[in-house]
C-alpha cells in the first residue's frame, strides 16, 4: 500500500514518468495510470483495494427459489436437478434446469448420475398403456436378510402395477401377484418376461404353465432372448431405481411392506420419469378396458377344432407318431385345426402353438 502511494506521488510531482514508474515498481504502465487516475479522483485515501464483487449478478436465483430447490432436494434426496426442476413445473418453473443444478452444486447437494449401461442397438416401446407389461424378480435387502420381490411395469407409461415380496420364484408365487394385478388394472395385450424357472419350461423350448394361463386369458406371452437382459430394459432400469432409492437403505429389521408402499406411491405419482419426457407415470397410465374374469377359464378352442388329450408325459400320439408338446400340457386337452394337405395346427385358446409336425419325435 505504501509502495503504491509513493509511486503515485512521484508520478504526480513529475519526478517519475509513467514508464519509469512501471520499471521501478515492477508493474505495467496501464496499472500505473489506473492508480494515478484513482488518486486524482478520490485522493490518496482511495488507494485501498476495492471489492471485486460485481455490482449485479443477473443469473443469481431468488432466495425463495433457492429455498424451494433445497427443500425438494431434502425431501427427495436421491433425485438430481432434472427431476427437481420437473417437480417445480418444468418450462413454467421460475428457473431453468441448469440453475437448479448450480444451486445444488453450490450447496453440496448435487447427485452424480450413475454410469449408464450401453443402450441396446434397437429399442422398442409400445404406444399405449397395457399393450405390454414387463415382469421380473429382484433380490433385495442386506446380505444377512435378503428377500425376493416381483415387479410388474407397464412398457408405455413406466407405471408400476405390482411390487410385492414373494417367498420364491415358483409359478404359485408369481401367479398370485399377476392375478391380483390383472384384477386391479385389467388384462394387458401381452406380457414380457425372461426365461426364469417359473416363466419357462426348462426341459424344452416349449411354453410353460405360466404361458398357458396367460393364453387362456387372451394375453400373449413373450420371452426375452436368453442372456440378453436388455430385452427387458424397462423393468431392469426400474430395478436399478428400486435398489438406489430403497434397497441400499434397508436395514436388517426394517418392516418392508410400508416402505415398499411408500416407494410405489412416490414412483407412480410423484417422481418424474426421464424416458417419458419427465412426465409422472400415473398421469400417463390408464387401466385396461379388458376386465379379468372372476376365475380362470377352462381350456377352450376355436370352432372346428378336433380335441385330443396330451399324455401325462407331455407327448401326444396321433396315427402311431409321437409328438412332444411339453410337460406344461401334460394331461390337458389341445385342439387340432386341420388344413387340407397340411399338418394340423395345434391350438390353445385363441393361440396357435404351431404345426403338429413341428413337434414330431418319432414312432
């Protein structure tokens, strides 16, 4: 400070030129001129450091907005800037998404996104709710207290129709959940599942008992390719959210049912979903117009079908030739629809299982 004043005084009394002062005091000539001009305008008292804070900060958010952002971040601590901005009204929000992100970063509340897996080469998405449901099991909880849940997700809206703890991956456990889901939301057009033990006949590539029950309800079963979980990308992504927002926080003695119900409500009716343009799944989903019957229908077949019963070993004998229809059909009737000059179609409900000749195994 004293050096600065001495430099200015010597320039003002003519003992040093601007260039000489710059060389002697080790500063630039513009700096010398700046301090000389300041002394002329305000006297030597103005030689102290001025605040470098801008006179105005156009992008600084209103304190009330900052408080709102931080309040939402505290309530939904697992959500990042995009979802919080969507909760504030998206385009009608008082600030943009980047400002929300800056507020979170400034207060140490920014959520770093998890590394996203590589997207499949071809993505599919149904146009309407209930066109396709995705179903899968997930193991959750601390290592000492693992448990199993079954999830049911609507492909179009991402609405969660079912999230229930089940004792195992058997047909009985799975179907009890599906039956309740169908009773509450109606019947979908199709159901996509993997090749797990209750969804697929492991002995052959044939349909499972789960598939046959769906077909009697006029619901088409679809299976993902083995070892390709990306086929069920929606429910797999849901399970990552479930683990992040609920699973990793579960303690050994936590009561699960109320926690799962709270998560389900938040996921369906509060949480904006990025894959549906930050809309809330519950605002997009509508129950199916196709109501579930009160009880499972008995096997039925199209008009003109010839009824044959499959043996208890899963084989159907016709004209001395054995056909392997799979153990899921063991002891059950099937329909044969004959076309002139061709092997008959094997039918179950409204679905064609294939030409009988496709199942031939020998005499």
